[in-house]
């Protein structure tokens, strides 16, 4: 997912001022999103009036990370949150009653959204070339690191010997060019903009699965049990919004610039590589590969993805 600066004006009420859950027969939903492209459906639906047309009064709050959104949702401060599979999987393993309602984006094949890159001048080409080397990832012991480990192991190397270094995506290319690391796990738009000084040596998405969930919208068992109709209507709006965004990249790009403060060029790159999921409710089969990846390399228990999805 693309990390961007938070918009100058935060939509909706501040987190501390949000009311508790809407009643089962109400229309209010408190939604927490992140100021990134993957969560853009919520901004699009608000701007285009899709929520209002569906009879939903959505109070949208922007939070910086999934680490903030998961506890806000499980505590009842917000009703529906946005997040990638990793924190939801770990929350489930810890016994927290969370479930994906619908996915926001899917990886469905090239172009990639996550790539392993090396300097053009380096000799790094295989997993074996990274044995004993330093590799930059956005988060330690997270899916980005696990993807690199799987790629190294599948390409002749031993991931146990790799030294992982945590750093922001925006600083990885500088570290690569200075020789501080042998490779970086990058995402868009840096994969495209770094073409002059670096080259892709591995597709980190395909190492997970040909098609899998990148991010989605989730809630708690308690809220879903009390508000199934609201959850269904929210899902329908996300499905409608995904179809609009996938069919109108130019217009979606203009809105993306407003809510994430990216440049027009960056917005086009991001939307070219992002596929919003218009399938409706979250299909467990697109979550299972991520669960297995985290179980293998994160040493966490595996479980049936149906236990982390709602409505199937």
C-alpha cells in the first residue's frame, strides 16, 4: 500500500469525539480509513454521494495506520475499519473477534504492487546472491519481510541468513544507491520512479499467490451481529465504488490527489497498479494464502480464512 501524508483536513469527527456504535435500526456508521490509495474507496463514496444514496450516514475518520485502526474498532470507537490482512490475522490469532466484511483491493497479477529491487550496477539476481546480505523492508516481521524470505528460499537462497533492515519506502532507494543494503522490498510509486537507478529482480506478489487480498474493510463480531443490514449496505456501496474507480481512473486519480496529496503523476502510477475489488463480500480463498505465508514465516498458527471473513 502507498504511504502518503495525511490530508490537511481530516474528514469527519476526530477519533475521541466519535459516538459509540449505531443502533441496529440506525443508518450511522463510523468508519476509519487511512490516507492511502488502498483506502480511497471510502473517500470516493463520500465525495460521489454513494453512501448518502444508499441511506447511510457515514462519519469518516482518517487515522495514520492499521495499528491505530484495529484497537479503535475492537474498542467500539469506530464501527468499520480499513486494514491489510497482517494485523487482522494477528488480531484473530490473539483471540480478538474481528472479520473482513469486504476487500478493498486485490492482487490479480502483473503489474506488481510489491517488488524486490537491486541496484542496476549490482550482481544480485538470485536468492543465493542475498545470502548473508542486508535487505530493506517497510516493517520487520510483517508480510513484506515474509514475501522476501519466501522469494529468497524459492530462488536458491537461505532466508535465515538474510539481515532485514526496517525503513520507510521513501528512503529505500537512497540506502540502495549508497550500498547500505543489497536489495529493497519496494512498492509503487517507487518501483516505477526508481527505474533509472534500480531494477526489479523479483515479483513479491506472485510469491504469495496469483490472486489474493491486499487490504479490506473489517468490523467486530458484535457490531456485525447487531447491524447486519448496515454491513450489507456498506458492502454494496464499496462494490459500487470499486466498479466506478476501476472504470474511471482519470476521475479517481483527481480525487486521490485531493485526499492523499500525491502529485498527478504519482496518482496515475498508483491507480495503474491498483485493482479495487468489486466482488462484494470477502471471499476466504483470497485471504488463505496470506494466512499461510504468515504462518510459515511468522511462526503463527494457521487457520481457516472463513473464520476471519463475514457473510459466507
